[in-house]
C-alpha cells in the first residue's frame, strides 16, 4: 500500500468524532490497495458510517466512527466517544449498531475474501476466534449480529460497485487493445470449405535465366503487389522456397495449370529460356481449350518482338520500353502496379497484406545452415560482414534488398554499376566466395539432381517412360528394343512421394541418352509420366513419343507445351514393325554405320514417319500448313547439325521471327551423304508436283535474310554452294554463324564462296557457353536486316 493513501485515511479518522487511538486499531490497509485503484487515490465511501478495519494483531474488526456522526454516541450506548489517549483492547470492543458500516480490509482479510469467504463468514470466523481465546464474557448480542449482517451487506454492495467500475475500466482497455491488434496484425488467411488453405490464383511467369537487373525488377514488382493486400494470392517460386527442389519445374507447371490469372514478364531472356517458353505455351493452350480461361497480363521489360500468338493479349500489355526504359526499377514497378492493380483485384481471394520480417537484433550464423538461394537479405548482410566487406558496400546491398535469390544471378558488372561496388578486389572476392559456396552445395546429398545434369549419358541407351498400368505393353517394347542392341532403362520404384520417386529414378533418367514416352490412355493423366517427362526435359534430354493412342485432346496443358513440338512416331495406325524401324533410326541412325550407302527413299520414309506430336495428332496436315506465316529467316545448313539447327529455329520463332528450313516433318530432308537432293519431290500432299529445289527458291525469295550454319562439312557440301549462290543472286543479306570452329574466311571453301563469306562478319556459337553469350547478336543482326529490307 502506498504511504500517501494510508496517511490520508488516518487523517480522516482523527478528525472524526469518536476516533480510536489504540495502536492495535491503526489502519493497515486502505481502499487504494484494491485492484483497479491507483495508489494514493482515495475512493469515496458508498455510504456514511463506521468503517470496520481488521487489525494485524488480533484479526478483529476495529470500529472507526464516520465523520457524519459528529461525535454522537451510538443508540446502544455500548460504544461512546473514544479518548485519543485511551488504549482500548480490540477484544473488549463491541461492534456498533449504527447504519452504513463499511468494511476496510487488511491484507489478511483480503486473502480470506479471495479464498471465497463472504463478510458473514468473516464475522463468524472472528466470533469463533474470540470464543477460542477464552473471552466468553463478551458475547455478541442479537442486535449486534443484525447490525453486523447489515454492515456486511453494505460492504458487499460497495465491493460490487467497485468491481463494476473495475470491469468497465477493463472493458475499455480491452477495446483499445483490440483496435491496436486490428491495426498491427493482418487478418488470418481465408480457408477453403474443407479447411485447407486456399490456392494462390495469380501466377508470376518470368525467365529463370534472367540477369540480375531483370530479376530485381521482378522482385520489386512482386513486393509492391504484396503490399497492396495480394500477399497470399501471388504464386512466386522464390517465395514458395522450391527453387532448389528436383520437382521445381513440375511445381511451376502445376501452378500454371491451376492459376486464374498470370503476369508474364516478357524480355529477350523470356523467349530464349525453355521454362518460360513452356509456361507461355501452357497458358495459351488453356486459353484455347478451357471453359474458364486464365487472364494473361503482359509486361514488356525490354525491347523484343512479341510473337504473334500473344497478339490477342496486347490490350493488357504494360510497355516499359521507350521513355520508360530510362526510369528506375522502383518507378517501373510502380507503373506496373498502378496499371494492373485494379484488374488483379477480382482474382484476389485472400486479400492479406504482406508481413515484413523484422530484422534480427544480432548475427546468429543461421545463414550457414541454409542454401544460398534461400538466404534472406539479413543472411546476406551477415555473410558480407563475416567476409570483411566494408559497411558502405554492405549498405548498398541492403538498400537494394539483395538476397540469395538475386545473388545467384549477380555479375561483376551488376555490382559495379548497379550497387556501386567500385573496388575490383571486393567484387572478385564476392564472386569467388559465391562460386565456392555453390561448389560446396553441389556436393550435398539433396542436390543429386544438380549433379545429374553433368552426368554423361551412356551411348545407345534409352529410358522408357510409361504409366504403371501399361507395364505389359512397356515390357514388350523393352524386349524389342533390347533386340536392337539398345540398353533400356525404366523406373524401378514408385516411392511414397514425388520427391522420393524422382530421387530413386532420376539418376536412371540422367544416364539415358534418349527418353521414349509411351503415350496411352492411362499416361495422358498419369502423375508418374508427368514428373518424369518434365524432369527429363529439365535435364535437356531428347524426348520421343511412341503414340499408341491419340489422346492429344486429353493431355494436360503442360504435356502439350512440352511434348507438342517433340518428335513422335505413330504406333496406332502404322504397322508395328515399320514404327519400330523409325524409332530405331531416331535413336541410332544407320548413317553412322561406315561403308553403307543409304537409299534416299529409305531416308525419306524414316523422315516421314517422324513428326511432332502436335502435327501427328492433328486430323490433317493441310490445316496446319495453311496457317504457317511467311518466313523471315531462311536457314541454310548441312545434316550433321540438324539438332542444333532445330534449336536455333525454335528460339528465333519464339522471338517472333518465322523461319524456314527443310527440317519440317512434311518436307524431305537434305541428303545425308552430302549429295544434293534438290531434285527430289517434297512430301507435302498439296504440293506433290513441286520439287525441293523450287520450294527452297520460293521460301528464300520471300525471306529477308539467309542464316548460314557454318561447319567444315557445310563448307564442302552442295547445299552451301547452291544456297549461297541463290542468296547472292536474289540479293539477300547473309548472316554466318559458326556451329563448329572454322578459320575465317574458310580456306576449304570454293573461291567464289570464300570471297562471298569474306565480306561478312561471323558469329561464334561453336560451344554452349558461346551459344548463350552470343545468340543475342544473331537476333540483333537479323532485326537490323529486317529494318533495312528493300521493297520488292
């Protein structure tokens, strides 16, 4: 109890008539000690009268006359005016008969009340204590008991009023606290009727191969969208923390299949990365076939030609090129959010704001237990600190909100220009440490899938992908392939989850050179086939579909996106033996056998039996060829690099540059012995009378540029001489690209060809590193030729 409250009550008692001066009757507790009352604050009594105080020594009630009695004696006459100098024993004192008594509790009495005793119980307990002490002569009369009950009733009433006041105060404080919580704590995410967490409906499609600046723009845009209550509605693989998972690709494609809206960050990198290309195809396939198609929003990050298949979505395009290209990343993100936010709100189901992670108060070393792709910006700051990087540079990383996801794509130029790290030593140290960490992570057990990408495939080996219900068909096919001296692999265990399934069978997929997908009714919706196909494509394997049943219309959109342009063989309508010959020729071409002169008719038959799955499943070939656009790029090549040429054609067409090369499944391919086949007849039903030479002349004339795929064999082939001579005659610009190293200008070429190529500048794509590094030059050179295209 506070000293101020005690002194105030004692002063009031001394001013009243009939005060007690007995030391045993001193007040030891006041109303200010009761819960809900501030110390030193005096509460007015509920009624006038005498206050009963429980003494510390005797535990008996001591009567303190109220000020309103004005010194009058009580009616009973048993209790008169007290002399201040007189010491009266508490045991000899009798309770007064006046009205309005108020009981003031001592701590001991208060404990008794909290233990559930009422005022009557306390009086009875006191009387028992008096009787036990031997003071039997001073018994309480009936009248005194009535007054005691009345005093107890008044005390209970006073306590009830005070409790009501306390309850009101508590309710007010609770309301204030509730409002504070509502302002600081976001609402709990809404759940689906089954109690499960609602699925995220807005998908973020971007290029995983994008550079640091483009990734930073994507992350900044997502951050601003989440701050506008879309935190639980956006599916972004970085936030899902699955970028290091073996099933990362399949999880992205599954999210594409179930989203209701998608934001596509278009760029040059977007149309060169297979993952983002597949996502775009999947979205477009859903738009064409689904009854409730997703809404697609396009963001053009840098200048690139948007393919014609995206033309119908250009009304939702946010163009960041031109004048906007000079704005900062935050400003570009704000433009995107301001343009799309109102359009995205109908697709938001949760409307939960983003919760910022509070920064740690001290360095804990937790980043050492995480993979670099999962580092937060605080983990990165601690890593830089332990690396000995100056605070000025660390602050630059912090202001740009660089985390492990962005660090994975950072380059020396990004640190110098984007982050202001002007010290070459610091930049080199950071890059070396990143490579060291990635090398260490590469050896981890759960990173087996990363090591699988570096496994050298066994020659003449195939992996059979099929649904477990088609095991009998797969066994027959496996036996026939083994008879052709092929090593056949397949899944050995299904496992309990998709990660376990891939971990057990993934190394076998990596060890095979070719992947054969057995297409049946069951495989169209099989999860086993789905995960194996996407994992094999992620590894960069060659996929071939053995179509035993045309179930194109039943395939998942992801299947159509991945397998649509892969070669397929018709086992449904063709004879089994003929289809097996085509499959064997695809896996182990006979042209590699030395000393065998292959007949052109045989080669044409093999080429006709191998078509893209989308074409093979179509009802007619004519309906497809009628929709082909006029080619802009003519590709001149020789057969020894057909796979690479097909990849180049795919990238160019994804960048809005229609190409023509005689690798179309409806065209007879160029001679594999180096002899020209320009006099052969094309395989197109509607053009039976047109030779391949006439077809080449017609397509080169309509093209704007000729792309020459230079190899040592190409320089010495008839195709090179005829194509370049025709290009010179038609006045077409020539863009040479090196698929194999050749001295420039080529010494082995004919003088006229050497002179023609000497006037051009070659682009080196002779290995995978140079291919990725220099392919943008091919796009720029072709677009420059299109801009300067003469009017015919």
